[in-house]
């Protein structure tokens, strides 16, 4: 099931509905070039595309491919009851396409057993409670978004979804962290660098843990992090999409190198 959508309630409902029905989702970032979206659709061959009314024109025309507009049609909102859960450990959960830096973009398929194992490990390592509030800000074409979407809701924590493009706006993120009392969020190192340049010492008092992954985390950035947020844990993770998000992890400390 392809999804050409922006962050919204409809997108999250679409993700959960696809998985519960036993399907796998393929994110189609509406910010991608039309050629890349067409290449993904041609390669993945989804049975349908879920989208939003204002993004319909971003879905490449594909003969015979149904396009379902989730926010347009009351019949889609009729509650048929709690449908049977058709997921199984060996079924695909999602397919995320690589950047194509070494050639044609490659679809990486992850089964339920892989990502569930990853989420269970994350809960053991960095346990969430009902008091936690996790900020979802990573575009869903990147695998970090998977734990942002599913980890808090699996554990009874609150999921706060950033606006489209909000992950690039430092002032907006700072405001959301404070107003929504965010306790857990993720940064790639370059964005963490930019954010700390603008953050005030003693700000973001609700934060208790930050995950950092995607690129190498410089020691200077780690030190600046603790100078700004001495009350927050910093965890450095890394891994390829093929390995269900991450394969290595390290808790940073003020005096560690």
C-alpha cells in the first residue's frame, strides 16, 4: 500500500489500518520529485495509494492503480467495529526506498518480526511510560519515523505529530517542545548542531532523553549538548535501514569521549 501523505491524523490512521489489515506500507513523500515517486510506484507495485485531497495531484498517474483519498468521503469514516488483526511475524511491515546514491533507489522491506524486536528492545533500553510525550518529526520516508510513530502508541505514551516541514524549523521545534512538554525526540547530528546554536541554556525542561542517529556524532557537539541541557540523556544510535533502523547504541556522558 503506497501512502502519499503529509503528517496528519489521516496518515497515522492509514499506517495503522494498512498494518492491521496484513499489508505493508510504502511511504511516498509528497516532497519527492515526481520521477522518484513514479519509480517507487513502478518498482513496489502497490495495490492502492492512500493520500489526502490536497496531494492528489502529486500521485503519479498509474493505470489501474486505485487512489483512496482518506479525507474525502464520509463512507471511509464509518466505524465497522474492531476489525480482525491479520498481522503475522513473517509478513512485510513496510518498504522504505534508499536515496539512490549508488544508483537506482532500492526498496528495503522489513518484516514485523524485525521491527517489533527493535521496538521491544527500545522499550527495555529507554522505557516510556504513560507520562511521556514523543515528538514525531522525521519524514516517514526515513526509518527513524517508524519508531517515532509506533513506539509511544504501543507503550501508552502520547504521540505529538509535528507539522509538515516542522523538522527543519528550529523556532517551531523549540516552541513545540515547550508547549507540548515533549520528553523524548530524535535529531540527526547536523540538525542537533543547528538547534543547539539557537537553544537557551535551561530550556526544554520537559525533555529527558534525546536520540541521535543518521550520521557520526562529533565529540564537540556532544559536549555542547550537555552544556545546554545538563538534565537530558543523550543516546547515540546507528544502523542501516536493512537492520530495522539501528544496530549499535551508546549512552553519552558529560565526561565521555
